[in-house]
C-alpha cells in the first residue's frame, strides 16, 4: 500500500495517541478528520513587499493536504490592507481588505512579510487590528517580516521567535521581552514564526502535523520531494557550549552540568544560581549571551531530550517517563513534549517502533 493510500485509510480513524493529544487542550492541535467536518479556515495576511516564495510555500502546503486527502481540510482566504498587495517582485495579488473579515469564522492567521534587508514601517491600522483581534484566532504564524509585525503588535512578548538573523541584535535591542532564536522556525504554543523563504514550508509541516497527524507530514514530505528536517518546531538541537566557551565560562558549564544531573527533581533558578555562586540575574545574562535562551527554557530542553531518549529506548509507561524527567503529570508532559517535538510521547514511541520494524 502506498503512503497516500495509508494516509487516506488511517487519518479518518483517530488513534489512541490522537485522543491523548486532543486531551491536552493545545490550541489548534485537534484532529478534524472525516468528510463531515468543516474545513479549517485560514487567513493569509500579505504585507506590502511580501515574499512570493514564502507565501506560496505556506499556502501550497495546505492546498497539498487538500489534494492528498481528496477533502477540503483547509480553506484559505488572502487578506491585505486594501484590495491588492504588491509582492517583492512587483506581482500584484488581489486581496480582501482585513476589516471585511469575519474573524470568528477563522481558525488561524498567517502574516506573510518580505525579506530581512529592511524591517518595514508597519501600518498602525494593521498593528491595531492584529492586537485587538488576536483572541479570535486559535493560532498565529509570522513569516519573514511577518514575525516583525507580530512583535510590533505586542503578540510575541515572553515568547520564543525566529526572524532572519541579518538584524538579530537590532531586534533583540528593540524587543527585549522576546526570546529571539537562531533556529529556522520556532513554535511557542499557538504562535509560530519563521525566517522566511523555504523555512515557511518546514514551519507549515509542523503546524499541519499538529492538526492532521504525522502520517500527513510524511505524505507532504514526499509530495514536495523534501526530507523532513525534524519533527520538532525547532530545526536545530539544543545549543551546546564549545570547548572554548567552557574554558571561558566554567560557571556556565557547571550550571548546565547541574541541570543534566538533576532531571527527576529539577532545581529552581535561585537554587541553581546559588550552587554555582552567581545571582539569578547574572546567570540569566550568561545564558542569554552564550546560549540565546533563559535558564528555565534550557533546563526544559534538557529534560525533554532525556524523556525522548527514554521513550525511544525502553518500554516504561509514559507516566513513569514523565515523573523520571521532572513532570508532575502525564497530561502536562504530553502538552510540553508535543509543543517542543511536534508529536506526543505516544506518537514518538510509535514512530520509533515503526522505524525499527522497517529496518
């Protein structure tokens, strides 16, 4: 049986792991399979000078999902500030003005911008529209300078975000409350951002995977003749210190070793700082400077990586894996795990078993 046939056969019958995933309550992560269900309506807001490549990558991923299943899983509406928007190559795209959109009927919103050479002057009317209507959308995604637009609208504060690295320090100075990542795309709960270009396709694979399941992502990867870069929202693994950085900052290295040695009962940030002889603020500055994150987020990555190794290497119940990696409940563990890796713990174990059987 071909992969497409397998998808058509299996996606209409949610598995136990799908049910587990739905119980976590993550916005936009349910599975709406079945011909009787209404499609997900997604609005794509095109900013002036938007990237044709990025917009096409994002939209075509959803259209391909429709073609593969033979069902309208996604219905896309293209928006703009007025009735047309010009792309980076001067191609005019007919759009529906944003103020004519009935937000209550839209599931997700993509904000597609252009390249990173200059961060554009954002229309205050668009920024106001975004900030006031955020609650109407289950999920948001910023592509290229679309992420900058979300930042200007105040929607990325205290979140991880990926915007093109050309002006990374400028962005950090302008938005100190945002954790800007060097990864190709970032998933932070119900908000996704990517650097633009073909990273938009990888980001959409992750979004669609949460909503339609991992089999669909495999089918899309074959459809676009593209290797999956990874099941996580993050395209790069956890940043490690280099040998030179370990020598330059032994205290930071000690803090990481303490994290790795205390997985089951994680240390609090204050305790961690005290053990290495720093104030909490000093430790946070070191993590931001050398690892582009905060201690709590880095610690969570360590624990999730430990959980992943256990899920792939032993048959312990998922509840036991959760406790062994410092999570108070299986439901919380499942939510956090899926947000980071793009699959639930149950799906992770199934994928590993499937890979072993294929070998």
